[in-house]
C-alpha cells in the first residue's frame, strides 16, 4: 500500500508534537522512522495507521483519503497479549478469515517458529518475559497478512538473537507479500539493514528522508548528521 502523508499535525497542551508533510512511502517498501525520544515517531505512526486520526489529516492510502482499517495492522510501542495461551493469542489474528482450525494452527506454529517461540505455544502469555512477549506480539501481528504493517519499536525488548529473527521475519513478510512496512527503531544499524528508506524526525517534524546509505553518508540536515555521529556508525 502506498502512503502519502500530505499533512498530519498534532497539538497537545499548547505544543505542536507533530507537523509532518510531504512524506511518501512507496508500496512494498520498508520505511524506518528514527529520531530521539519525543521526536514524534509514535505520534506519526498513530496518525498514519488511523489509530488516532484527526480532522485536518491529509493522508492518502493508495491515493484514497479513506483509511482502509482492515488492511492495516499496528503494533503499538507497548502492545499487550491477552490472558490466554501463546497459541490463543496468535490465533486471534486469524479467526473469522475463512481458515480451517488445522490451517490456522499450522499458520500459528509457523509464525511462532519464525520468532523462535514455538516451544512456548501452550504457555500462558502472562508467564512470558518482556522480550518473549514482544516476539509473540510480532508473530500475532504478522500472521494477519495486511497490506500495511505499522511497527512501533518491534524489537526494543528482545535480545540480539530475537532482534535478528524479527528482522528476518519483517523482511520476508515484506518480500513475500509485498507488504509495506513503517517501523520505528532506536537502533540505526537495524534501520540501515532493513529499510529501503529512512525518515529522520525531530521536534515533530520530518527533517529528512531518503535512501539509508545516502542519509548516512550525505545528510543534508545538521541534526541528522549529529544523530548518526552519536551512534558512530561509519559503515552500512
Ligand atoms: N497525548 C499527549 N499529550 C501530551 N503530550 C504528548 C501526548 N502524546 C505525545 N506527547 C508528547 O509528544 C512528543 C512526541 O511523542 P512521541 O510518543 O510521538 O515520541 P517518540 O518519537 O515516539 O518518542 P520515543 O522514542 O520515546 O518513543 C513527546 O514530547 C511527548 O511527550
Ligand atoms: Mg515512540
């Protein structure tokens, strides 16, 4: 799904926390939104997925103004699992779509395998650690096969191995299904590895966006430069 944020503004307590315009995310690509705490990344994602829409938003979805809620999955920064088994949680995303119980179960097992959580399938979700829960939540989100995936810090709580699995999974869902992905991360190396495009935000504004290598090597904005310099990344 192609996304065009022509205008999205949010004001809270007399402050402008989002003032985004002129951002285009092509269909089938992965866009990583990066920036410091409070830059407006989550606010932008919530506007794009329609989790929090407001009058005055001017966002196009495949050139249409209507938000296609049923084609969008949003993994929030703190997503919660329901008080049931891991399997039950993943199945939630599949019910009512015309799959048989056997098909749904195979899909759930496959998704859990891909995040390295198949051994936990019959465990109660509330017994999982933070990183384990995050892996299951991603599996639950990805199994739904939507056209747009909005992922807010999908691997913030996982260990390196978990993050790697998640990256592989996000990438394969993107490649296999042509799913457009908009994600945030505080790990610029992850953004450079995964994304076709990086969006740098600061103070609610999209300061710069473009090809990862180009942004890293030739940032046009002083703040983007500083951000990358702080991370001491010199190779892609
Ligand atoms: N409902 C709200 N009321 C008041 N201020 C808000 C509200 N939601 C967000 N903000 C403020 O807006 C700014 C942007 O918040 P946002 O959650 O989008 O940041 P972020 O870039 O996702 O940060 P992080 O990296 O910490 O997740 C922050 O300064 C935050 O405190
Ligand atoms: Mg955030």
